[in-house]
């Protein structure tokens, strides 16, 4: 993506110019609100790219971070720590579905990289299958299974393994694409970058069935759609389809970098010492934060809130330039009658921040789980004033 400097007057010349940026300098945040340095108060439907599940400055999150920082800010995996074990148990219980073993990492791409590596190592096979329009991260393996990466930004001279892409909405194409050479199939149950696109139960069931037939490992990349965003703990729970591995990140730490690779019993039973490794993964602050995020989602009934307010968005936001809604929970794509970027800019003029996606006619909403119907009213009233 070409770097754009939008004239904020902040450009020091020392940051890599690789990000297109919105014309906001954030000074601080509170709940679902961003406070800009120029005094604007902006309603945030983007959540720092799906990270701020609890919103900004949540007291439970802050307390966990402070408590753990004072007690022990970092310790290597070579030494045991109760918080690491406790957070893993908490996450495994939150997911259920027999995915009981956790390997802690730092980012979404890193979790996917390890998931894929493990699948190749355990199966001894040669290729992976991914879905068209999927996004899995910017590292060598994660980028290899990302749709369009090779043409746009991949950079490496070759991918580490062969990849086949299958259409995201055709369960009948699955059989031909996945065979006994397939080590892993990686899929986002609800695609994020692909446009808040609900891959859906028939497709996920077809992938599960075919992986079982040929002995391939099914990986759900829930970096964006997991951790409560669908209104269920994970997309796997939402659809009732159990993969062999799940990757989680983003809202897992609510802004503190943490990711996790969850493994089924069958996969975990084959692990040996040194199969994977990390310095920062499983750091106590990351684990304390992940535990606090899950505790908060449950204590404040945030899954129910996501479901209720998501339904309200569907009911009230098909207005102005919006012609329909896709996606699930708080990973929603508002279909736009004109380019989504224009609608996004018009909303930002009204102090509402939204996202776009790879689909030029989808405005992507990734708000915090604490969003309420009053916030949605502000969005729908703003949309009503934007021409179709
Ligand atoms: C579904 C999905 N997978 C993986 C990633 C990569 O995560 P990270 O940027 O933390 O490496 C993203 C990031 O947007 C994502 O949406």
C-alpha cells in the first residue's frame, strides 16, 4: 500500500512510510471514543483494527496490567509461572471444543506461521489450501496463504510451500482442491480483510469433512473473528464446527500484544520439546491481560451485548448509502451504493471512524464489545445524511 501523509504536520521522517493513515492524531481514548489532539471526539467503529474489544482504558484490563507489571513483568518459558498456566486454562475453557492446549505467541501472523509449520511437520505433506479473499498475515508462510499477497506485497523470492486457493463460497469445489498432499487448510470463519464476509456453516462443514477424509489439518484463523467478535467465543463455536487448531490475537490482548495457537488433543499429543519456541510469547503481562479480557467478556455479558447491538445495527443502518449488511456480530460489512472510501470519509467528517476492506463496496465495522444502541443511533443518523 502506498504511504500517504495526510498533512498532520507530525511526519518526523523517522517512521517507515508504509501505512496509509487517516487524518487523526489520537491523544487518548475512553470506552468507544477517541479524543484527537485537535479537540475532536470521534466515535470509534474500527477499534484499532479489531483489537480494542473492551474499548479503551477498561478498568479491569488496566488493573490486570498494573498488577502483573508490579509482580513480574517478564519471565521466559524456561521457568514455570502460574499466570501462564491459568490463562491457558481460561482460554481453553472459553473455546471448549476439545482445543485444550495453548501455545502463546505475540501476533496473528506468528500464530498462523506456527500453525502451518506444525501442520507440515506432523503430516509430512507438501501443500496447503486457503480460501480466496482470505488474509492471514505478512510473514513467509502466513503471506503465502494470503489471497493476492504475491502480486501485492509478498517480497520473498518463493513461498515455502505450494498453495491452492479455493472459492470462499463453493462447498462443491472443496473435494477437488484438498487431497492427500494437503497438510493444512486455513480459513477465517468470517473473513475480515476480505470484507466481513461470512464463509458460513456449509462451507466450514465441507472443509471439516474433506480434511477428515484425506487426513489434512483444519486451521481456523480467528485472529480477527475470534475472542467474542461474532457474539460467540469463537467462530468455531458460532458455527458449531471444531477445527484441529485455532489461532487468536487482536482482541485477545485488547491492545497488549498477545496471540495464541490452540491445539486439539490429537495434535497436542504429538508435540515434542523444541517443536516450537518463542522469547516473548507467554510473557506474564500478556497472559494476565488475556485472562482479564476473558473474565471481563464473561462478567459483563459482552457476548450477549455483541449479539443484541449487532442485530440493532442490521435493523437500523440500512439507510443513506447503505444497501445491506454482511458478516456476524461486531465484524460487519455495510454494503455501500457508492465507493466505501467515500462513505468512510463522509462519516469521518462527522467524527465517526469506520474501516474499509479489500471489497471496495464494503464499509467494515469492528467496534468494541461495549458499544451500545445509542452509539448505533449516532451512526445511523450520520448515514442518513450521506447521499446514496
Ligand atoms: C484474519 C487475520 N489473520 C492474521 C492477521 C495478522 O495479524 P498480525 O497483524 O497481528 O500479524 C490479521 C491481521 O489483520 C487478520 O485479520
